[in-house]
């Protein structure tokens, strides 16, 4: 953290009020360096890691200059995945909640393009989307970007890694030349530097070297595995790790989707709630799994790196590298998901003697040191005796933003007549035609019955348990 408070920057009074309401008292280093430059209209190249606060760094200046009387797109934010795009939309809505009439639209795949086109016609101030879907709307002449004032490329290196270079350049050609262009990227390969030289005007580079090792509250642990052992033996080692480090929120990273499926099946056999996340899942299933994990209804998630991009968990306690990451930067990205906001986190890596050099590279980059504690023997009662049951249960409500449902309406219904304490209500997610609410497991049945038999804003909605 820095010593610069949110009240010391040149933001509007309503944005400062929101920041105070949300408890954002101090700026992170990337925010402290970026926000004044962006408010001044400068083009910027920002380099920072996951969890650094970069979303707020570009969102606050955008919200500060939005003219709500003009019913057209004034800012465009490109993201590599629909999950990250939805996450950015959520942050913008949260920060812009005092901007009356503010319209923010996610333009991503997995959702009907016709509905998105109708929303565009009704007027949008900020569009957030993936390059493929944005370009599709442009090619169908559904999208007018002639009044764009600010363009943000979030996780630009990931977009290039995923093959979006042609789409990005096609979009850039259709934007007005007089605009602010902002690039955020964890790494800067030649392709990104070339993009900056071609499309930015005198950009100012801001780099924040963040230490993801011991100083950031992450305990890094290595357990040895036999490189010649089969997958079953390695999974047994994983089970002993999960016993030794019980957690209410764990991500297990694998390099291959087949490995993800094997581990997920092995954990489910031990009667522990778990789910797999990889590229073969339908978008509806991906959204369901990620919602359950974010809400605390799913204690263990097994995932590939690409599938987990854009997944931001506030209280992730444990990260396990079942497979050694192929790149050093991937390791930093994985473990950077835990130990955030002053909280402690644990990152466990399963490694063989052949990985010694790579582990040294990890230590050098993170500034941390691996500990090598003894791994206890597998307990005779099995994994389920050591894993905590999900603290939360997620309920699905058949009404959302289009039905004028707000988070406050759901919270009010639960804490009003139902008599549920606000601390027993977790995350509330509002989508276009449905909503999710996390409820403490101990009172989830009562909450379900109340919502099923009761009303929200005077209307009845279908309620079901998300699983």
C-alpha cells in the first residue's frame, strides 16, 4: 500500500464518496502512479501483476469523465476472456453506483448477440468485451465507436497469447484517432511493444514491481514427488497435501484438461465437494462453477490456467501446483491469486528433483524462499474427514437487472421478514435475467423456503439451489 489516500486525488465528489463507502482508503502503487496520468488524458502503458488494483486504476478515471447526458459509447475496454470482462463490468458498476443512469454493457460470447444489439440501441456509456465479439458487432454494423474517448486493453499480453492480434488491430482501425489509449499487461513481448509504438501517442510507462513471495503474505511450500511415479501415486500425494493444509477455498492447477478431470473424479470419490474448470466446458457450466467458487459454496476447484483466467477470489487460502508451470510467469500468476489484501495464503508445488533449477527461478522472481516441511501420511479416515464443508450455499433467483432487481432488494428480503442476519448473506450477483445469492449453509434451507414462498419487490420468482 501507499500513503496516498483516495481523498487526495482529483476525482469527483461522488466517486470519493463511493470509495469511502467501499472502504478504499488508500491507493495501491499502480493506482497511485496511473490515476493522475489517466485523469490528465495521457496514454499509458501499465505493467503490474494480478491483484494489484489495476481495474480500479483505469475504471475511476473513465467514470470521472463519463458524460451521462450523451447516450453513446465513450469508453471501450477489451479483455482476453469473458470472465475477466464480466469481472471488469462488476467493478465498474460497483464504483459507478452513484452515477445515476450509467449504462455499462458486457459484449462477450456465450450470450445472445441480438440481445446485446438491442442494449446497444438503447444507449451505452461504457462497453467491455472480448475482441471476437466486439469485432463481430462492428462487422454487423451494430456498434458505433466513433465517439470513443478512452480505449483500454486489459491483460494485453494474454490477448496476444490467445491469438487475438488480428481482431485487436481490426478494432483499432475503426476507432477515432483522437483518443486516449491505455495498455495494461503483466509482460511486454515485442508484439505488445510494437502495438504501443503504432497506436499510442507519447505513452508514459508505469511499472510496479510487486513481490509475490514472503513479503506479500504467501507461504511457498514444495513437496517432492517421484518423477517416474504414475498419476495415481501423484494424486495420492495431492490428497496428503489437502489433508495437511485444510482450506475452505483451494485451487489446484494442472497443465492438461485430462489431468483436471482425473483429479476432480478422485476428490469426488472421497465425498468432498469439488468441480473441474477447463476449456471443454459449456459457458453455462463455466459460469455456474465460477459463481459457486466465488461464493464459497465450492471449497475445491481443479483448473487449467486458461480456464481460470479472470477468476478473482477475495479469500483464496490455498493454491496447489499439481503440475509444474511451463513458464515462470505462469507460476507468479497462479500464486498471486492468494495472499491478497493483507491476508495470508499458502502456495504448494509438487516437484521432482529435475525441477530444482526451475524452483530457483521461481524464488528469484518472487523474492520468496521455498520451505520443505515433512508431508504427513494419509489418514485412515480419508480426505473428507479433513476438508471443511462449504460455508455457503448459493441460491439462484429467476430475476435480474432487466426485471429491475438490485442487490439491495434481495438483501432486504432476506434480512427483513425472513429475519436472517446480514452477516449470513454473502456475495450477491445480479445478471440480466437471473441473480445469485450466497447464504450461510446453516440457514440456507430457511432462506430457500422463505424466498420460494415469499416475494422480492412485490413479485414472486423461481428459486433453486445452485449445485
